[in-house]
């Protein structure tokens, strides 16, 4: 089964596009700064971006000196924007599911993915496919929704406050039950997959990767000016998991 192509749903895409217009969101204030800090040197390298979306990161790799970049995404709407706003002769955009990347006929020095892997059903296969696409000593760098975020059935997890309105704790459930989760985000019926932290790391190790860094990012306190309470919320419970791994 390939990933659900929710991003080509008109209602979903309008909501997502509106969210990304403003820099007051978790991607820009938390996830992207943390990913940038972990990026290996891209100069002279070939890069594969899985779930490339608007292509912003593909263009950034070129600016960092990458020799060539392939960005794949399952969404036609995303790729239309990528081609219009993040084009370069050294970037190739391909409409493809992450389940089909073994069909690519070249090797890469870096495989990168920002907030896409929680949409992949079979992470074992994905990790093995990525490993085979990497050159020796190549890197995988990816972010995904943290397992504490994906765990609860129905998306009914929530932060708790004290009598003064201060955030104090986080309530969630079903962590030990990996599998499909159906949630609401702009529209009902968004399909994601929950994996325990141990499942993720074990899949990578069994594929042959050496884990370099595991990051559960905390934003700068100044990010509260853009996204109120983001700092204290991330101290209570991380939103994202970031992993950097190397081909042995």
C-alpha cells in the first residue's frame, strides 16, 4: 500500500498552504532549525529528499553546493508549487510514493526527509530501501512526529493546565500499540502510523545504519514570541523526533 495522498485533497491543501504562509508555526520555529544544525556538508553531494513538498529544502541543498537533488512527493499539488517556486537545473522533481523509491536508479550521499515518515506504513522496508540507495558513508537525516504525539487513538491527547492556566503535564495513551492512526487535521480521515521509539531505532539498526544523533528538539525561549507557550510545551512533551544515521 502506498501512502495516503491527503495533500491533494483540496480542503486539506488549502489549510496546509495557509498554515505555511506564516512563520509562526512549529516547522519554522522548531523542526527546521534543529534539522539545519544536523545537516552534513552537502557540497558536491547528491541528495534525495523524500516528501519534498514545496521543494524549499531541495533549493537549499543547491545553495549549500549540492551537485544534484531529486525531490519526490506523492502530491501533485505540492510538486506544482515546487516546480514554480523552487526550480533549478540541478533539481529533479518526481511524483512518487516513498514505497517505490527502490525503483530509483542512482545512489545518493544524503537522504533527507522532513515530517513525512509518519505517513509510511512499512518503516522496515523504507529503512532498507534508503540504505540501499545510499553511497558508502552516506547519511540519512529525517524528522517525524514524535511517538508520544502519534500514540493516542483518535488524536485525543491533550496538555493539562493548573488553576492559574499554566501548562503542567500531557495526557496520552496507546503508546504500546503500533499501527495505523486516523486523525483530523484540516479534514477528517488523515491516516498516519504510530511506531514506538524502540521500533524506529531497531528498524534502522537492522537495516545496517549506525545511529549518529537522536534529537528531540527544544526551541529557543524567543520562539514564544511567534508561537505562544511553545517553549514550556516542548519541555513537557516533544513534538518531533529527529534522527541522523550513517551507512556503515
